[in-house]
């Protein structure tokens, strides 16, 4: 069992983490009243039963009380059955052989009362507390109605026993308390099962760490780690917090955060993330952040925040809940008066109690959050992060899908195919080197995939040029003052350089041919002259075609938005079989999204979340590809932690399934309550039958919501389960390229210093 302390979010249940009722949170009487709050009676019961909040533990005193309650209830039922048999045969017709002696009859009545009286003290306490808390705030709850009904049944029965005549209903009150307790427990257990992914993420972090200080090692709690501490991470251990490797090299498995199945070899100067696994060799890591600011903690916080948010269906359920209890109260009172007048007071109590029991606010209350929580949990296992529950509903309504090209449909690791030097003195190696270094210096200030490719291909050279006043125009290029040439240089598309005053009247044939062939081009120039052109090769993701085909099979209108020139867009359209809008500026992408929303419907935009942040923000749903540890991109409603594009159709399918489950839950909850309350009001349901129906209703909603846990994951990879790590030549090449890029940037940073 994990003994780490929990830190539930404010205004959330202290057991399962779901939001507390709004009235409970906002009421001034609750301020400073208690440290622990629970969203439902089941969670309060579960928290008392288990050894720790939110975790399964040994059954303790509360479960013992439930067991005792069941024991006493069964005895009450046995004595009640004996009394029922007596009531079926009138004494004047069955005396003396078949009729029970009056003394024995009264003895059974007192025995039933004796066994029944402990049950309310064992099981009714949480109901009474909940009813009193709502009553203090001027709120009418079904718990209050239930307590009143059970109390009336017990009071009437006790009066009948003392008076020596009349029916008794101890078995009704006892069975109701047992069934209500079990029903609330079932609800809390269902909520708990939806939080497993969050628990697994939290358990990935070690409880203690080995801190090295002045050559001496000491073991500390994870929460005592501070930035600057040096931690020793042994082989097979998970890294406790974000940091930088100070000594040694080792393979690190980052699949849990980045989706990369191949371990990455890291050494001094490389960054490592909390929760990733050290596969071989000791690593000495200098903590760059405390555990509460680590990438893992940010991921956990995002999941927790998503659970606390609601959506359209939750708003509908909340509105229904506000009038549910008053409506049931009025119905119960009318039912009691009607049956008391038409029959007797006992009949009025039983029918009104049946009305209260059959009404199931639990089913209505958990219909939406339980399904959303289950979907969030399943998505987390598939390395898909929804930033809110509302994002699931919005993604399910999407009818148009637009994707960025670079880093989304392509691998994001472009390479320079060739460099075409232009201008005077290009045959001179010194002049060519200067052009390359100017281009490299400008590229080093940009986060675009093409810029990274240029940095990797050129290397730092003999000296890193210094750039000041760097200005980036998203989708076009970057400009900056290069001190080595004492002027402003430009790096980007041909159109960008032309708009910056670079002469394009005599573009060489090589460049024209590359454009006609659909190659991606990046040009560099300054002082009005075009100095060189890079041709870049990009590789489509192997799963891109399948992912787009899967989205099209869902009936989505799929298109690609790219800033590449039109010839390159035509080639891409032939490869993918979709419409490609090319040569788009960021504002053009916004217009394309607006047009798609007008002609097709709600739009989802998929990009890297950095260069195309405006387009992601403008879409109904923004999906950021390859978030990795950066799960806080505000422009994206959905983050795909890895780089597997098949997670996109999987996410849409999960969202659609979730909405279907929510709708079915709500239809069932409303229909069940409408039909059940009607049958109970006319006296067709016994209170015991009504209590069983109430438990069954909650159970059906829980079971229907948990069906989402069976959605097949992409690649069958789940959090907390062993994974077979398969290395490939391409992955190794990409890792080596990324490490080379990091090394080059480090060299330049040192040179500037």
C-alpha cells in the first residue's frame, strides 16, 4: 500500500476528488467548519472503511458496523416472517393448534424490535449528519426525506409493539438502511475505479530519494527535495523530480510522458523529467525544480483540474438536481396524505417511504461525472490529456478536422537535403561558411522544425555569430541583427524575403526546379541580396495515412493547412488523399477555420501548439501534438503526449462513446425516476422493493459508465504496466540528431557567454 499523503484539490471530495456540491462549497457556514468534505454519502462511508483516503485498504470499523447491521437485519426479517405467517391465519379460525399463543406472538414482536433498534445507530449516522448539514443551509435533500421516512416507520412500529396491536415495519426500516448503505458504497466504489490512472501516476514517483551532499549520501522524503540538490538515481529507479544530469550516462525510458517507446541515452548536461525510468547505471541528477513544480506534477494537476470541470450535460444534471428533492418531498407528502385518508396512517407512511426510496438522485448525480471520469482515466492511459470534461463533449461534436503539416503529419525531424549558395564569392569557402553561419545563427532563435534542421546540418563552426533584436513572424520566417555582418539578415520563405526587400528578380534555375518539384525551401539573405537557399526533406509519419483515413470513416471533413508553397501542397494532397490549403499565413489559417465552421460545423485544429497557437485557439477544439512534458499549452483543449497520430481518431472515438454513455445514463435516470415515483405513489411498490430498485438503478449507471474502461488503447500501452521496448534505426537516428542539436546549442550558448 502506498503511504504517500494525498493533497486533494480545493472544493473537491476528500475521497474521490470529484467536485463538492456547489451549495456546500459556497455556503458561508462551511468556511472553517471541517477539513474533510465528501461529495456523497458513499465516499464518506468509503473513506471511513478504507485505511487511507481514496485507496483500497483493510476493512475497518465502518465495515464492521455494516456487517453487524446485516446480522441484526436478518434476525429482524426472520421474526417478521414468523409474524407474517401468524397474520395470515386469523386466531378465531385457527385456534388452538394452528395459531401462535399470544405470549409467543408478543415475544416475537419484542424480539424483532430488540434486533431492529441497533441498526439505526449502526447505519443511519451518516444519513442524519448529511441531512442536518443540508437543513442548516436551508437545503432540502433526499437524505432528509429518507431519515424522516425510516424514523416514521420505526416510531409507528415501536408504538404498535408497546400498544400490543397493529402491524410493525421494523424489517422495512432495517433493510432500507442496509440497502442504502450498500448503494452509496457501490457509487463510491465506481467513482474510485475511475481515478486509478491518477493514482498510478502519483505512485510512479518514489517516496524517498538519495541526496548527495559533500560526498555523503542521505535518504530524504521526496517533499524535502529543493532545487540544486544532487540526487543519486540507481538503475531501475524512477527519477524523482525534473533536473539535469551532472555525472554518468544511462538509458532513460520516457514513454510515460513523451510516448517515445525507445529508451534515450542521456549524459551530463541533458535534462531528465520526473517519473521517467533510469534503465541502467547510476545517474547523479541536479534538481532544477521542486517535486511540486515537476512535469509529472503538472500532468497530475491537469488531470485533476479536468475532473473538477463540468460540461453541458453536467449543467443539465445540476439544474435537475436543484428541483429534484423539493419535487420528491411534495410528492411524498401528497402520497402520505392520500393513502392515510384512503386507508390508514401505516399505509401512508409505507407508500410515502417507497416514493422517497425509489427516487434515485444518485443515478442522476453520477450520470455525467462518472462517465467523464472514466473517459479521462482511459485517455490518460493512452497518453491523451483532456484539459477539461467539456473538451470531451466538444470533441464529440466536431464535424471538421484541420491539421497542420510540420510536426503533425510529418515527423518533425526535417533534414537539410542540400544547400544552394548564391551571390558573389560563393565559390570561396570562407564566403560560403559565413552564409551558413548567418543562417544558423538566425535559425537558433526559432523553434520551427526547419530551423532545428538547419542548426543540426551546419553545426557551430569556428565561432557562433551573435544575433540581437530577433523578430519572428509565425509561418514566414525570422529576422535579426547579426553583429558579424553589421546588418539585419532574414531567414524564411522566398515570399518573406521578397517582402523584406531581398531582390528576387534573378532566382537561379536550381531554386526554380526545387520549387516545381514540391520541395520545401528556406532562404537566407541580407543587404537586399539572396545569399542562399536550403532544400529540406520531411518524412510523413508512417501512421499519417491510416489516421486520416480513420477520421474520414467517422464522417469528418479532413483538410490540411500549411504555409508551404502551393506545389508542395499539391504533392502532399496526392500522398494523403485530402484537400490541402497551402501558402497560408497564420491569419489565413484562422480564416480557413472560420470558413470550415460556417460550411461544415464545429472544427478541431491539430498542430504542435507552438507555431500554430492562434489557429488552435480559434478552433472549437485545439489538439496539440507531441506535448510531452509541456502539458500546460493554453491554446490546446486536448494534448497528445506522444507523437502517435493514431491517438487522434482514438480520442475522437472515445469522446463520441463518452457522450453516448452520458446520454444513456441521463435518459435512464430521468425515465427511472419518473416511472418509479409514479408506481410508488399509487401504492404498487413495497418500500423494500423500492430500496432494491434504487440500488439497481445506481448500479446500472455505474456499470454503464465503466464500460468505457474497456475501450482498446492505442498500441496496447498502459500506464503502470511493463512494456517491451523496441529500438529502430530511425528512432536511433532521430535521438542522435536531437542530441547533436542540443550539443550545438550548448556550444553556442557557451560561446555567447
